[in-house]
């Protein structure tokens, strides 16, 4: 469930997928048996607006090399956008995911 990376001085980062949950603040407790730290994150209830797609045009066929371009969207929470590419129309298995 969680991916953890540590360095040689004891610092660490942890990544996890947040389960479906209600909007609002959520607490995270990190405990290594000696130290306990608390943090929180906010689950938003409204997604940011969808940007306009400039290139490629929606529902168009593309060649092996593709350029992507889209309009700017303002979101005060500043989430990290992710570009995902799927081979199937059901969006089950991404063949490419990149934070941009």
C-alpha cells in the first residue's frame, strides 16, 4: 500500500494511494516505534476544471510521435497534474503516466 524511501541520515518520504473518502481534512500519523509525527491533507470535493485540448484534437488519430498542448487551468489547491495514456477505451491499464 505504501512506498517508503529513506536516506542515510534517517529522513524518509512515503507515498500512498488515498482511498475514496469524504471531502475535508484527514489526519496522517507516522510512527516508527520511538517517534510519532502527525500531518494532514485535505480531500477536495470539487475537481479543477478540465482544460481545453489544443493538440491533438479530441477523437483524432495520431502518428507514433505526438505533441500534447492544452489550455491553462487555475486551481488554488495546485495539485500536480498527471498525463496518462491508455491503450484501451475502458481506461483500465495506463501505458504511460507522467507528472507534469
